[in-house]
């Protein structure tokens, strides 16, 4: 019996029914994603600032993935080719938005940091989707057992790790070093850290190193607190703040 498993029921670590309150935690995360995606899209239409657009994409990706999991009732859907590719978009789009917001004039080969990293995020998402196609996973047509165990998690690591590092390091740098952002920006770093820990645990679970009951038992808590940090970091930091009708902020 896993740490977060109820007293009765089949020992299936991927089933939401095995855990208390997971469906509630996921629905709270889903609602936050819908509301923030709406506000971000409205703000982009009003201001044409690309970081709002990419952050909206991040929340939309989160909504699609976790709405599907909540409806189906299994975490197993998280590891399919399309959900895995979309999952990489969540930190990827947040990182792209930060680069657009904080380094709009920095360029390499006539492309801004945000544009270059957007290309990387899209390439890695496509690679994740391809390597998780069923025919690629078949031993007679694609990878052997060892490759199936290690290659997809490693690709996901290369997709997620740079995004997580950007999310953690950039707000810390612009808050503590250059003073371009205020302390609310550090909420973005906190969200990146929580998302990074969650991703590391999922990778270890996929490699059969970590107990799936413990990893998935903790998953919606990491997720909700991480998404909450992103939501309030985006809302309260004046550098990239968006408007909510009827709400005024003090600088």
C-alpha cells in the first residue's frame, strides 16, 4: 500500500481513485488555468505583448492535460505522446514569456532570445511526441527495451531542464542583481522550482527508481502550488502585470 493510497482498492498507482482529494486538487488547478489563460489572452489582445500570449498558451496546455486526466481518472494519460509534448509546453512557454518580457532587445543571429528559445521548445515538443508514438515504442519496429526505458525520459529532461533553469534563474537575477523586477517576480522562481522537483520525481518514477505511489501521491500538490506561484507571480509583478477588471494594484 502506497503512502497516499486509501485503505481499500486495487493497487493501481495511476488511478485517481487511489488517492484522497486528488480530483479536487486537479480541478482547482484546472480552474486557475482557465481563468488565467482568459486574462492573459485579453491582455495580449489589448497590449500585443507576447509574454502574455505565451503564458496563456502555458495555462491552456495545463488545462488540456489535467482536464483530460480528471475526466478519465488516470495519471497514465500524462505519459502519452500528445500529453507529454503538451506538458513540455507548460514550462517552455513560461520560459519563452520571461525572455520576451525581460530581454526584448537581446538578439543572436537577428533572433531575440525569446524567438530562439521558442524554436527550441517546439523542436523538443515534436521530438517527445515522435519518440512516444506507439510504432516507435514497438520492439520490432523501433527501440529495444533499454532504449524505451531511457531515451524518452532523457529527451523530456532535455526539453524541461533548460525551461526550469530559465524560470528559476532569470527572475532571481533580475530581482537581486539588476533590480529590473520586484520581489513578486521571485514567485516565478518558486513555481519553477516546484515544477522542476515534480518533473524530476516523474522521471525517476518512469525509470523505475522512485515509488509511483509516492511520486503520484505528491504530484497534484507540487502542481497546484507551482501553478499558484506562477499565477500570482504574473499578477503582482509590475514588469509584466496584467489587468483584472475592477482590481487596482499598488506599486
